[in-house]
């Protein structure tokens, strides 16, 4: 056991929360579940697995809920987990020495979100986020949705390091994504009213509008974010990608080329950049240029793309090239 409390928010999570709790049994000295209004047997299942179950009404504020859960933590370190996630415990145990570093306040872990794709292999999207952090006075979340702990850690003067600790996030279907996006838009708009200049809020609002299919609004917001220095480099690349995809949906092909003219340093996102740019070139019948972009390892091996679809486009473009 590590000196870590795992904290999970839950509501009607009976189908997934057992997997989440079981995944942390070998690392957690304390497991805290805050239930925000379940109608199923989520609380009893958690209690049977050894978790401490507490209750709080849902107030439309994820930071407030997570901060309420932190009140019950007795360990010096916290691991935040969602009810539909699973920790690869061995990866945490291998990095446990980090918790002994006195200047360390937080650890960024890799979160791999699995999107269900019917009749195909699932797509996996990855991002890094500080899910492990030191419990101390003043260390609390901010933000109604996409809540952040980083500002509080940095305000203490502590370091945040990135470590190869893996968390898997399951259950993303298109219906789930759109439902979550509509919920997030409502919460983020309230946040934006209070902090209209907060680029972090605008970024997540733009991403939520994109997921909800509100393309024009998404494009306007994400263009503002694509070069903003206060965002992390990976967030700026995602803003550029999603803005380009929104422009593609609107048939603004020149805008797609403008947004994606420069290569991305991140290989996974570079594959996606080439794919979206190739789609814009295909609409202009610039087949040779599109083939050059698609017929490359960085596209073929990208976990963000469907390999069968990429291969189909490559073969079609090759046939077109031979016929010309």
C-alpha cells in the first residue's frame, strides 16, 4: 500500500465503478467515493469493496464536488479517478519513489480514452493530466467542469512532473460524447460569464461546441486558442486540429490549409494533421498531394485514425495516380 487516498465521484455508476475500485486496491491505503445522487446500487457496491462512501447533493460544479470529497482524505497523497476509469496499478507502483521527493506536489499521468467504433478496433486518444497530488491546506480544485488542480499545486511552489503512469478511460460512444458535451457547454458558459478572459475556459468551451456539432461557434472559439501562450502546447495543437476540422465541415478549405500548414511536433497529432489536411486537398482534387500526406507511417500508425479507412483512401489515390 502507498500513502495514497483514491478519490472517486460517482452517480449511477454501478456498471463501471467496481472495475475502477478493483484497479486501485493494491496501491490505495484509503478509497473515498463521493456519491452525488445515485438511484442505483452504486453506494452499496462501493461499500462492499471496502470504499468509504459519502454523500453530497449535485450542485452543477465538479470542482465543488471534488473539494467536498477531499475533506474525507486522511492520506498525504491523492489519486483522482473517474468511475469509468481503470488504473494500471503496476505503472503507479513502479513510480512510487516520486512520492518521497519533498519538492514534488503533483504527477501528470497519461490518460488513454477508448472510443467505441462499431465493427472496428476501438480508437484511443491520449492526454496528460495531474491526477496525483499532495494533500495540503489550500490545495483545491477550480472550475465547474474540466476542473483543475494544477493552479493550486503551483501556487504552493511545488513541482509537477510527468510520469509513465497509465489510466484507461472507457465508454466513449458518439451518443455519450454529445450528451457530455451539451452538459459541459451549460456549465462552461456559466464559468465564462464569471471569467470571460480565461483562455482555459474558452478552450474547453470550444472543444465542447465541436463535440456537440455546433461547428461555427467551435471554430470561432478554437481559433482564439490555437496560438495562445497560456495553454499547454498539446492543447494549442488540439485547438488547431479541431478548428481545422470545423472549417472542413463548413467547406472553408483555404482556412483548413492555413490552420494546418505547419507540421506538428507530437507524432500522434501529426498523423491527424496530415489526415485532415489531405481531406481538404481531396475536395480540391489535388490527389497527388493528398496521397503524399496519407501514405506515411505517422498516419498509418496513428491511434486517432481508423486504419482500414486510411488504407482505403491510399489505395484509391494510387489507382487514380496510375490512371492519369
